[in-house]
């Protein structure tokens, strides 16, 4: 046995009649599709259901797998506390999955539980499933801020554990699509919203899971989707497996996209090794970028490689351009992995003896001391896209009108709190956004007045690389 079925489903609480109070009838197509998916599960009668939920405990660099014997939950937060359910966990599967993830180098486990109760991303699917089959045990998994490839690898681990245990297993990827479909919707409108929904339904409707990696972080964020990582784990569970894919429904009348798709395995298929294909494509792309790296970026990369391997900062190398030994300036080193920020640390003004030393120390800090991320691991180094910003002199300004986010970086100051944002960043298109993010980084409240400074940078990056924050 192994993975016997997979499903992509949404989780709008109002689909539950006691919550929707008649409003659920507006998404009758989604209800009908959910019924078909649940009926399929009833026919398969899986011993284990692996449920992936964006509303489960989530960490930036860790997948949380619910511990213990089981949990219960209800829809009390949505005004329907009388609708409740319990689920028993498949503890053997959980233990095996934790071991498999550790062996694969994936940060995943049962530590860090914040809320034992079942979340609505779990309960909505189970509300339908429980009408047709209750003889399963549950494995409940949260998402993470890790790259999509890590989510796909976790899916591979789920596949391998299901096979090793001989479990008849169904995987349910819970996740709504874009939350930005309508001006009068609860989250407003963004053009990326309907574009995301059309594209994801095409990809998932065909079962062309390799295309999930082609959705950029910026695009997904602007679309305000919540299920893409769930869908990517589901894809990993079907790695090297032929699937019969069926699009059951799509609706978005409330300004949020709801899509339902079903997948049945149809034997092995070595051509559906989507992660390997993507990583080979990325390897070629990164090699091409490295060939275009200038001495500033190469210095940062060589420093990171040495530090991650040995834990030591190398000496300043010979043969660099003369200005790297002669000049002093603040610098920022930014790292990206799989298109996602992986670290960014810098200095506003020079604190080292020369520009080369400044870059090297900040490269080490970016890969090991950024509090938003765990330290870069040896296997990640070759996957990093690196850029180096050399800061010009800062200039005090009297009003936001003197800023231009494409040209100037900004420094905001309130007492001892100080925040900096580099110029020309993805997704930062207005002065208001620029100042707001800089305030947030400094721990300054949005309504507080601040002193403003601006600066220009010389950005060193291979052509085709966009910088991080």
C-alpha cells in the first residue's frame, strides 16, 4: 500500500451550514465537489489521512507535526460551537515521518505545539470526510516559511513512510487560493489574484506539479494565497507517480478562491521527478549567475563557503580590485535561496578597516546571524544567489517627498531605534511602503514620527538577480 489518493480542497468556515446560515448555498459548486471528494475517500477507506493545513502551528524554518494521541476542535470562533469533532492521530506514522524528515535533512517534528485544538483548515475537510469514513487516523502537519523545495521533500517523505508502513494513505492539501479577487471582497483586489487562481487551477487541474516551483514568492504574496505550500507537499507525495487528475470545481464569489481537485495514482512514472528536474534547472541557472559575479560578490561567496565549511573567517585574499583594500563604506550582503530571502545583514557606515573586510564580515553575519533565519547549511551554499550593496553617504531629509524607493534607501530614527531599508526592492513600490517597512524593522509604531535619512547604493549582483530586504 501507500498513497491511494490526494485532494486539493479549500477551508471556508461558512461552508459549514451552522456557520454559513444559508450563505453557504452561494458556493454550492464547492459543496458538491467536496461531497464527491469525501465520497471517494469513503470508497478508498484509508487507514491514515495526512492533512496539510496553513492554519496549523507554523514556523519560519520548521514543519510542525501535531504530537500526542489526538485532538478535538469546534467552530466556536465562527459562532457555531455546537459543531465539533475529534480525531485520533496515527502515532506510528508520525514517529516514522519525523525520522524520515531528519534523515532527509528537513527540519520537521512534534516540538513547539502552540494550540492543541484542531484548526479550521483541518476541520472543514474532516467535516465532509467524516460523513463517509471515520475509520482513519490523522497526521496533521503545518506549513513553514522554508522554500517550496523543502515542502516538496516533505511530501516525498510522506510517500516513503506510507510505503514503508504499508499504509493505505490519503493526502489532503487544505488551502484557499487568492484572497484578492474582488474590490468589495474582505481583502480587496489585486490583479495577481485572479491571475494566480487561473494559473493554479490549470496546473493542479492537469496534475503538472513541476510548475508549482515556477510561481514566484512575490507573485504568491501579491495574490495573498494560503494553499500553495500545501499543494506543493501534496505534489511531493506523488513524486515519480503517474496520476489521474480531476478538477472538480472552482469558485470565488466572496473574493476568495476555492478550488477542489482529486488525484489517483496510476503506477510509477520516472519522468515525474519534478524536484530533480527543477533542481537541475536551478543548478544551471545559478552556475550561469556565478559566472557573471563580480569580485565583490565572489568575495562574499568565497567567505560564506569557507565559514560554513570550517566555522572560521578567512583572511583577506590577495588579487582583489584595489578599491576593496583602499575604500571604506557600509555594506549589506543579501542572500536568496529558491527566489526567497535567506539572509541580509549589513552596516550603515564602515566599521572595518577596508571595504573587503566589511563585505567579508557582513557575509558571515548574513549566513549565520540573521535572527529571521537559521544558519545556512553546507548543502545550501551552492544554491545561494548573492548580492552586495555598497552604501553611499547618508543625507538628512525633511520630508518623504525627497525619497524615491527605486533610487534611495531610507533610514528612519526614533530615539535609539533605527531602521534601514535598501532601495530598489521587489514589492516596495511607494515611499509609504518603504517608510512603513523601515519602521517595522526598527520596532517603531506606524503612527510615530521619525527622522528621515536617505542614501544611494552601488549594487553588485549578477544580471537577472533581484535583491532581498
